[in-house]
């Protein structure tokens, strides 16, 4: 598998004196405008596809020799030349030229410089259209694998945090209003489940990415006796594209990847929002590590959750990339159109953003301090076990709708008395329903509320313990 490339490189800008012949220049009589050179070049960003372009070219050269289209000696010379170019780019000594437009022509031009005219045989039976489709698919395979691993690391951190704080209770919220008491571990593992779906989506996306397009040519295939399945085996692809026109014009797989990443960022943003709220003075549920917060330039007392806030902000950036790609592709007729050159920057930015966000959030969570007493105090809200009171009446054979009404009146009465449900006298309760007895106080305690929720997937400690045991085995 090719090595990922993300470092910055220098690209020579177009000059008026530039007269390098274009690979397509045979039917042109005028030199390309300097302005057009700058406008149409993709090498300032697609240079990072170089390991995949070289790997694809090596496999293509091997196939050309296998099928007798070029000699084995020519193939060996081409491969040795490509190996040298790979080292040059990796070391930073390679000189990228904007006049050569893209990574494909920069590498091919250098190959011809190194080994002579035989280097020009490499492009036999392929087009830049199928070549770039191959490079992007190979790039995405690596990115999907890396992001999949980062999701696993974040899940592992969530499991460790949930395991460490198994007994901690806090309010669960709906509409950002205190609703019912839940275990902190149960709350954290809700994000584990979100990330599990993210992993599933990436795995499913990988299957559609892992289709080999090389050999489709510009759009119609080739008359030469190529062996596409051989190339696919060399590059580790699971299958070969069935339709040459679709192969060069398809970017569904890229859009699907960015869509999966948008969901990942949405989940990270939701988690970040809770970290921001929980770390505020109003909540005081957690303290974020100094290493993952910043201060104010004017207010000395401030400790700002900037990392979490930036994660929320960068979510919009990934959403923008998704809309960009969808908009890019929506009006394109078959087959390849130059508009598709604009797919790479949002794709690269998405992969970079998601990878960094996952790494940062994982490390930030490792340094979170949980304030158990503050969470417990909030969970003792006077009405947070109102549903438990209704369930208590249901167990006394009161229809739920009737029980709901009784509890509503109980909340109203407690409000008038200035107390919580647990502080109301039995006499007051009996005015509301004769089915209420002394055992009501145990039923509406926070501890009882949490312990009783043993339904599959519920917040009960026994459920949390069992789930954590399962996850530890899985990991």
C-alpha cells in the first residue's frame, strides 16, 4: 500500500518563457496563456497523489510487458525510473512544474528525462482520465483505513472513561431540560454507538472505492490487449469497473466518503457541544485539561474550550465539501469533464480535517476531569424521577394515562409547596391517589430510578457493566 503524503512542496509557477510541449499540443499552434497555466493547473494540490500515481504506473508497466505490448526490458527500465522518482519526491528534491499541469505529467516528464523515449511508452493504453480515477481510489483506501483506526481509538477512550466512572449519575436531557437520571457511562457509550455506525459506513464505502478503473482509457476502453484483472491484483483491488464511461466519470465513491465523514464530524460536534456545556460554570460537570483549552487576551480568569468549539466549527467545513462535490457533479454529462478536477481539494481537506479532529478529540477526552458530586447534585432535581412515579402507579394497576395525570398534579402541588417529589408527605400523595403508599419514596429515588431501568439497552448499572465487558472483549 502506498505511503500517504501530506507535506508541503514547492511548485514552479508559469513563466512567459515557458515553452514546454504539452502532451496534447500536436493540434495547437499557440502557446498556452500564462494565466491559463495558473488557472488550470492542479499540481499545487494533486502532487500528494504521487505515491499512488507511481504505484499505479508500476503495475501498468508490468501489465504492458505481461501482455507483450512493451518488452520486459522496457518495463524494467520504466519501473526502475519510477522508483527513482518516488525517492526524489519523498526526499523533496523533485521539481514540480505548473506548466506540466498535474502529478501525472510531472512524473511522466521526469521519467522521460531519466530513461529517454522509452518512458513515453508508459502511457500506452491509458488516459489521465482513468489514471486520476485510479489514484483517487487508492488514496481513499488509505484514508478510510486510517480514519477507521482513529474511530477505534476514540471508541477505546470512551470505553475507558465509561469504565472508570461506572457509578456516576447525572441528569439525562431532552430539549436541554433535565429529564431522567442516567449513568455517565451509559451516556458516553451512546457516542460509542454513533462511532460504530461511522465505522460500518466506512467499511461499506471501502467496498465501492475498491474498484479498479485503470484500462477504461479516456472513456471507451482500448483496442490493445490489456489485462485489467492483472493490474487489479497487483494493486489489491477487489474488482474491476464494468463500464469504461462510468469508470472515468464516477465520483460517487468520493461523495460517499465525504458524506460518511460529514456524519463523523456531526457526531464529534455533538460530543464537543456537550463538553462545552458540561465544562461551563453553569454546569460544572467536568474540567478540561489545560493542554486542550486556551485563555483570553483580555480576561485573565477565562479558560476557553476552544478545541471543542473548533471541532464544532470544522464540521461546517466538511459539510461544505460535501455540498461542493454534489454541486460539482450534478450537471455533468458523460463522460469526463474538466470540472472534475475540482474534486480533489474538498476531498483532501475532508480527510485531513476528520483525521485531525478525531485525533484531537481522543486526546482531549483522556484529560477530562469528572466532577461526580456536581453531576449527582444535578441528578437530584426535585422532579427528575417523575416518570418513575408514573411507573410506580402503573405497577399498582393504574392505567398509564391516568398515572401521567396524577404525576402532573403531584408536580404542580410540589411546586406550590416549594419542595421536590421526594419531600412531599404521604398525606399529600394520598390526596392525589389512594394507590400511593410508603414504598413510593424508594420508587422515586434517583438510585432506584437508575437501577430499575434494566430493559435491554437501558441505563441500569447491570446493563452498563455487561456492555462494558462485551466491548472490552471486542477490543
